[in-house]
């Protein structure tokens, strides 16, 4: 990670208007975007909250992993998720996902998608000041504690893109509604302003997107719950016959910074495109990737994945010159 005093970020204009401490530069535009330089080493907690909520509320699509549940009393399980557009639903069984999603569309109280994210970010969650970027992606950190009938204790990390934001979460909550029902729940999600068209060439016949992956260990081993970060690189080799290669490398412990030399996540190669999306999260799947290109000229890409006992999300920016 780079600890920064002055660093370069790109923002879409609606986000720029909501974030303090930004001075505009006239150093050129790419794909209709202006570059902005943050002149303070830290954005305040309120700046980070406003910037994160603005990205969530502007999003047109949400992707989410299943919720991986580790009970205090022993044993693990999953709560299954399915998302469509801005809406997400959960079900205790894969077979119930279709009905759960229809219910969530009809009743916002059952929707765990973008509306749900924005409510929690505005209400029960808190952020730390922003002072770190990883491969150009600002990394946010937050926490929350709520008591009462729906008590929880959550810690999360996220990454900012111009047109989206992605998260990984660790939540302690009651999953049984009875004594002994406490569990630690791990999941990841990604939201953004989807570009539903197939990425096309801007200059050359290939394109590269570089950014960051954040995830958590969901193995039934002593490392479960470890937050992980890595470099995320996405490549389209030939826009005339486009498919996506995705690689996560250079893995570290997100909290301590220690290198994880004994850990790796195998790359995905030749993933077919479906418009501006790629991959698929199958019901009850344990090895998948699902991604979505974002913004004008496909300037960003985000998504979620599970592989090698890691559940996480990623975000990356299109590189100049592609």
C-alpha cells in the first residue's frame, strides 16, 4: 500500500461536488473525466462517509457473495444471495432465491441491496479518516455497533472507484434468534454505475484495468476471518474477440500488512463477456467470479468472487494508453 500526502484520483463530477478538500486541475481529460488532486493526507470521517454514500446511492447495479456463517457454538453454514439491478435478496436455501428476489422487489423491507447499504452507511456505521490508497484505489475502513433487538458488531473495508465502491465485511450478530445463536458472518459486495455495452478499444486493440482486491478467509481453519488484500489486474487481449482475464496477486494481510507468500488465488482466463458484465455467481457456488464494467468508456470495473477459500470483491481503473 502507498501511504500518501498528495495523491491523484479521478472522480465523476457528481462525486466531486460532494467531497471536500478537492482542488481541480486542468491537466487534461480522458473519456469526459477530469482529474482531481486531494491536497490533504486525510479526508475526515464525514468526507469518507459522504463519498461512500454518494457512490452507493448513484449505483445502478449491485453484486454480492453469499453470507458465510461461523457460529460461536461451532459449525458453519451459508445464507444464499441473489441480486438483480439495485435489489438483493437472501434465502436460507438456494431453491428459495427466486421467490426471495421477487419478494424483495415487491417489499423494500426484504431488499438487502443498494437501499439497504445506503441506510446503514448513513445510520449505524462509522468510518475512519482516509489516508491510504492501494494501486490508485482509495481504501476506506469502517465499523459499527448496534444494540437492541437487531444488535450487531461489524468491521468492513471498502475501495473507491469513480463510478462505484466495493466492500468486504465481518459481522457478529444473532443468526438463530435464541441463546447461543451468535455467529460471525463474512460477505462481500460491489456496486456501481453499470455500462451494459461490451468494452471497446480506445487506442490499441487490448485493454488493461488495474486496482485492488479485498477479501476474507472463509476456511474452517485457524486463518478464518483473516482480511486479505492483493493486486487486481484485468486484461482484454483482443477487442475484436473480447474475453476477460482476471488475476489477483501480491497477497497481504490487510490489517497487518504482512506478506502472505504461502497463499495464492488462481487466475481466471478467457471469461466470456455478456455486454458489460462477465462471469456468474451460481446458486451455492464455491468457485466463481462475477464482474461489471462501469462508467463512460468502461473506465472502471468491479465485482465479487470466491476462490481458494477467500470471499471478496475487487475494483480497478482502466489504464491510460489502452
